[in-house]
């Protein structure tokens, strides 16, 4: 059953609205043939020839197909797949005017049979044309003038042909009311397709901005790690050159320090690239709430576990929150998301669940690269004897569930909880720059020696 409905469920909201609107306009073709075309066959009598009714029926069929093609191409214009079908719209209006004029001439000649045949044909041809033509317009005032112009033109032509004024007014009022109805329906449908498409485009931009923000954050982290270290390496290298030119033995010490700082920098860059720097779980939760809310997704964070967590646990769960948030933005059409941190009822194991609706029928596979995607999360959790489960859940939802055993929550947990752990106790401040050679490495003392 999922394969039969997958072609619909896997579409975006904009794609669903466009498909529904397009097939609604295609259904108008059948409606026009079933109503107006049958009315044309009503002009057939026992004494008259069947050629004229059949000709009218075929003309209605051709007109309905022409209006359907115009509606389809106008929708393509609204979603920016082709140019505006101006020529086709003009041709459709001209064909409709010629058909209505021919019906009115046959009406005056008494060839249309029963009196209700001619009004049915004229009103039907005119109102369906109004609905198709307004799809080629952007401005509302132009749309609102379509039906009155069609009604006024029909009434004036009937008066010029010498038909009764009351009948001309009746035709005009009928075309005006039915035309306004279809103008409103088709115009609103076109506006809805454009609005939903723009919203969908905005959601894609939100996801791209979230990715760009993550790249900027990575750039800032890399700059924090490498910027100062490179400056120290450059300074110490220059100092070593000056000392070497003076044949001072301190040059060797300076190069040893440069080597040590370079090794520390290499390790820190590797940590940044692999994503093993400490992450603050509280910051990641608030960041996920903010990013999802900005994308129009109702995000609810439930913290049912208030135990202080070790920095390693915080880091792993923080990356789970970050990766799950990225997946929510990139895949499916979610409207609600729940992030829940709680202990298992039967024990003290810690469980983090990220669940959202609007999931696609087929879950997006991981890229399988170490340190990235779901595979990277499993590696981080495996280091803590934890597990990760990700996949569709009942009700068209997608669930990411990370579990860490209770034995990993003890020990150095007092060093960092959700509120107090993360980057401050395990990151840049204590890892490589301050202790890597600037304050304790003797640059100031060596410069004094060079100047002496």
C-alpha cells in the first residue's frame, strides 16, 4: 500500500498543491463536456438532422480541451517552468467569441432547438474561458474585469443582432455571475500555488542558511584553534632565525617549542574536523529550538532528566541533537518536533529522543562516512557503550533514539551537567593555546635576549 501512495507522500507540500490544482483543472474539461456538450446534443430533434448537434458537441469538446491546455500551461508559468502563454490565451478568447457568435446566430435563425440550448452553450463557453484566461494574469483588478467584459460584450452583440433586450440582459447577468465564480476559484487556485511554492522555497532557504551557519561556526572554531597558534609559530620561528644568526643556543629551544605547538595544532585541527570537541547539550537544545522555530516548525523540548552529566555524555548527545535537527530541516515536511531527554523507566539509562512528523515514505540513508551523519553518531555513542536507532515511526513520523547506559553517567559527572558542562571545561580555554607556549613559552624573555 505504501508503494501505491508513495508517489503522493514523497512530494513536497508545493508539489502536492500543484498536482491537486492541475488535475482539478483537467477535471474541468470533463465537467464542460458533460454539462455543455450534453446541452448541445439537446438541440437534436426527431425531425432535424443530427449533423448540427454533433457539430456543436464536437466544438464544445474542442473548446474544453483548449481551455484545459491553457490552464495547464498557465500553471507552468506560475511555477516558473515556461513563459506566460499569452498567445494561447488570446487564441482561446478568440475561439470562444467566434463560437458564442455562431451559437447566437443559430439562435436567431431558430436552429438550436429547445430554448435552453443556446443559453447553456453561450454561458458555458464564456464562463470556462474566463476561468482559464484569468490564470494568465497577475493583477487582481485585471481578473475582476474579465467576467464583466465578457458579459457586456455578449449583451452588446445580442442587441446589435436585434435580439430582445430582456434576453440580452439575462445572458449578460448569467455570464457575469458564473464568470465571477470561476474567476474567483481559478484566481485563488493560482495564488495558492504561488504562495505554497514560495513558502516551500523559503523552507529550503532556511535549511541552507542553517547549513551555512554551521559552516560559519566551524570556521570560527577553526580560527580560534589555529589563528593564535599560527601567530605564535610565526613569532617563534622569526625569533629562532634571529638567534641562529647570532649563533645563540636558544634557537634550538625555540624550534623545539615551535615543533610542540605545531603538533598540538595538528591534534586540535583533527579534533575539530572529526567533531570530537566538547559540545554543550543545553546550548544545542536551545539552538535546535531556535532553528526549527525559525523554519516554522513547532519544536518542544522536554527535559525529564536533571542529573549532572559528564562532558563526554553531553558532547555525544549534543551531536545527536545537532544531526537530528539537520535531518528534520532537510528531509520531509515536518510541522511538529519533540526533543525528549529522560531516563528509562526500568532503570537509570539515559535516553534522548528526537521525533518529528511529515517524514518521507523512505527514510534518507546515511552517507556512511566516518564522523558524519548517522554513522558518525553511532561511532560517538559506541565510545560510551551507547546505541542509536533511527527510522520511521507509526503515524508518518521519524524518530532518532540515542541511549547511554547508566554506568557511563557516573564518575566525573559532577564536573559538568547540562548547565555547567561543555566547551568551558574541555575546549579552547584549557586546550592548546594558553598552555601551548605563548604565556609559558618564554617569547617575552627571548625577545629581551635578542635585543640585548
